[in-house]
C-alpha cells in the first residue's frame, strides 16, 4: 500500500526513472502559487511540463517563478477541441521526450512512493489509474469521498491523475468530450493497450473550495452519459425516493440508505483504504446518492434542452466514447 502527501519537503524523487510529468493548467488567480511552485520543485527526476492556458499576466508570472526548472508553454494553437485540459495534455505529450508520462491536475500531490509505484506499473501496463484521497476534509470533501468509496466497489474511482505510456497515445485522443480521463483510458484500450486500476496506490489531492465543489456536481453527473447503466441507476433514484415517500414506505428508504453505507464501507476497507478515508464518508453515502440522482436529472435537461453542459468557455455535448466506438473508428 502506497500513499502520497502534500508536504513540499517530501521530495518526489524517482531516482534515475526517465519520465515526464504533464500538468495542464488554467487559472485566473495567483492564489496558491507558492505552494504549487514548491511542489513542482519537489518533482526531481522528472521532466516537468506545465501547459498553461492562463491569461497573459498570470502566464508571465508563472514563467518568472518557474524559470528553466519547468517546461512552461501555452497549448499549441493547432490542437483543437472544446476541452482545454485535453488540449493541454496533447501539447505536453507532443513535446515530452519520455515514454512514461504522469498526467495530473494542479491539485494533485504525489510523493516519491506513489510516483515510483505508478511508473513501475507502467512497465506492465499502458495506462494506470491510481487512487486519490483528500488531504483535508471540509464537509464537502467528506461528501465527495462517499462517491469515491462507492466507485471503489463498482469498477474503480476516477482520480485527477493517470500514468500512461506515450506510445499508446501517438494519435492522441478526443478533445471534444467532457470525461477526458475515461476517453484517454478507452482510447488506450481500443489501441490494444492494457489498463490497471491501482486501488492500493494512494495519491493526495487538495480539497476543492466550496464553490468548486458545487460547480462540479452537474458536470460529474453528466459524465455518466458515457456509462448508460450508471446513468439509468442515477435517474432512478429520485422517482424511487418519491414513490417511497408517497407510499410511506420509510422502512424501504432506511434499508436502501443502509445498503449505500455498507457498499461505501466496503470501498473504504478495500486495499487498506480505511487509512486514507474517514468512516464518516461511508455514513454520507446516501446523501451523495441522492445528490447524484438530482443532478442526473439536471444533466439530462441540459443534454436535451441545451445540447450539453458548460465546461470553461465551451458547451460540451459528449461525455466520452465507448471502447467499441473507438475501435470502429480505427482504419
């Protein structure tokens, strides 16, 4: 079992490992720059590439602070797509001089053990999905952790970071989808690659602000258009609760809530997860299920009525492509 923390003093040194670390970034503020700079400085042994779509003044300050220690660049203008994060990743992959690549959001904080574990797994797999956990636990992070726990017993969670072999993505992946990590993994699999869900490789992540948390609710529910069975389950929650309330079947609701908590607790205990996830997150699982049910209906309304969900400055219609669809596109 391996973990990661946010401590800048914990040097993420991977020794002689030849690998790249790609961070797609866009920010309107310099808040947190000192901490991020300290973290980037800790990534010894890696080719650190920050693809920065921030406004000019912010971009210039980043360049001044990071200097030659970081490969700092804007997204390549010829790379099109509505998802700016994917454009950033594709730019980073294009300039990377290494086959092993870590892709991570700006709130992800690796340490040396977690980095070494992901890079070692890339000797055998083409894409590796480690497990994020929040480094601090405000109330909304506890609720979001409930989602993580249920995902751990239903195919694996989707973190803000992946390890990937660059050779498995030589033709890139679709930059017009919302659920970019699923699109990346499915593209690798469609190309004949092997994927690993690394349940026991724990990578710290800074908790979102309350504003960021609320902005993610409907977008995350919209992701399930890429997984119709999960979308159908989410859409069934509100009608089921409504009918149970109308029929005064409160015992059925209690049983359903207990089952949610039991499932979440199983996810918390899987692969030593109890060391990183609070027990309170299991108790919060029914709240998250209800939230996902409500947001699924909002996502459906946005899909039917507006053609997609807002992401940054664009509206994106497609969540992600299925492996079967991607294979059918191949020549």
